[in-house]
């Protein structure tokens, strides 16, 4: 489907978000295609029963974990990457043998309509169904019982999904985003750091939950970093990004108004231009932003980057840890000590040094949040495991009755001691633990 209809996906995303073909092919088509190929290449191995260690009382038995489908999975996809965030979870759910219902985001309605039209041509619609509904119908959908719900979106809707799922005791996976910090150390290669930060923040017009949400740096580094970021914007998109074919637009009027309001926070040092008709917001850097400002309380999902200053690494770590745990933490430094310290003293869904967002391209790494940034993980085998039930299987041998008879009443102290000796784990590599 992706190979045969690449042009249609490029056209749909261009209509929805003015998304450049390069970004669509890289972040939507190629990532999903790689995910599918990775599942195809490894599915036989993932499905194999996983043997487990036995003890003295079960050394003649067969003990293993068998992966089984959970049943019917509902996927509520996000709008920032409408193809990827819809199809990558679906690949894991299908690989695990489930029936799947998909609700694409209505925000990118051209892409949603394309998925609704194409998927039934490639998958049996009685097992894999695409819902063509609006946001207002979500709560009605959630009145039905599902065996697993996968949600990507904002926290408020996520809470509503979790409350609805609780009525049926349905497990839920959620990717909720958050405020991803980016610490820029004095020792880093500032030119490289600026290029990678600017690419991550302004790609897709900043509409990516893994993008850096704010930068922390020393006061002496702030102005040189701003200069480099401004140079990157001109290099990427020209002197007027609105005329660039390589720069996107905000997906909806509602979100455009929200991001535009963020421009009133702090001081605009470059960028800040807007066009209501096109839902255009220029790549923008802010300074003098206060911790209490709206832009520091809400996820941006737009091309606006606040830069805050800290005197030392310890202050940066303290600043990060005062907030909810984010989807990602980034650090740019040539010091292994600095990288290690940020890694060890912070908590987040993912961590990346000297780059941004690139971790999501690795099929062997999980994607997910922690705390308020999300529940559960997905991607590659992690998707397969998320949508599978790990069934404990024990195939007993009756020959061990010479030992197991000790558990039967009438009880005696000698029987208890013998049973304890047979089943109690040891901290050494004893014979029973090896078996």
C-alpha cells in the first residue's frame, strides 16, 4: 500500500499540513515501511514460546511463556504524524494476531480519508477496520468493550480515555507528550548542536511530541546559540520561510491559535511572523520566558523554541526534575561526565545525547513515556509484546509425584522442611537454580 500510493500520501499531507515530500517520505512512509519489514523478518522468532528456568520440583516439566493475542485492539492515532502514529501501532497489533479498529485523527482529514479508503483494499475489513468519525464520537466509541486501547494525544483526552477504559477493566497504552528539555553544554560543538536542534524543532512546523520543547544553557552561551539557530533557519528555509517549499503549516485552526498565543510569552528574538489564512507561524526563538508562562506549562507542538539560562549543570538538572517527567531528555556536550550526569539524574521516556528525535528511527528502541508523558511502550518487538498476552504454561510430568506428594495433608513438620528445601531459591548458583 505504501509503495503503490506514495504520491497520494504525499499529496494528502501537503494539503493537510503543507508537509514537504522529503519529510513525508522520511518520517511517514519509510519509518512505517521499516516497521513492517522488521516485524515480518522477526515475527517467527517473537512468536516462539520462551523457555523458563525450572526448579528441583519441576526439572522434568516443560515450562514456557506463550504469546497470545489479547483480542480486539482500538488504536486512537495522533495528528502530528498522522500516518506513522496510526500504522506503526497497528503493525504491532496485527503482528500479535489481534483484530484492530483504527481511529485516525480527524485533524488531518485528507490523510484520514486516504487511510479509510486504502486500508480495506489491502486488509480484511472484517478484522481490521478504519473508523471515519470525528472527535465528538470518541466517547461513544469507548462505551464498547475492547481488549486493549492505544491512545496518542493530549493529557485531557487521555484521562477521558482511561476513565472510559476503567469501566471495562481494559488495559491502556498512552503516548501523551510533555515538555522535553534540551541542555546545551559549553563543551559542545555549537554549530552542530544548533543544526540538530533547529531541524528537530522546526521540522513539520514543530509538530512532533519528541521535539525539544525548551533549551537550557549558560548565559554566556545564549546569544551565540541564538545566532547559530538563526543562521540554520536561513540555511534551511531562506530569508522568508513562508515562501519555502520545505517548511510546513500548523494542522488546524484551533492549534494555530494556541501556538500563536505562545508568541506573547517572553521576547521574540527572531521569527514571530504569522499568517492566519495559511496557518503559518515562522520558526521562532524566544528569550526572557518565565517558568509560569503558558509556553512552559503546555506542550508547544509548533515552531517556537524558548531559551532559558542556568548557571550550572546542577541547576539545569534541578530545573528539569521540578517538572513532570517528559517524553525525552536531550543533552549536547562533548563531556562524557556531563552526558552521564544528566542521564543518571533525570527520568524520561527516552534519552538522547548530541542529537534530537533521532531515537524514534531505531526499530530496536522502544517509544513511550513515563508518568504524565505516557503509559506503556511500543515499536518493533515492544509493540508485539504490548499487544500480546504472556501466557504462563506448565506441562507437568507425573513422575515427580515422589516429591510433590509432600504437599498433601495431613501436614507434618518434616514435610514442610523438605518442601521448603525443594522450592526455596538460593542466592548461589546451586544445582536447582541452574536447572
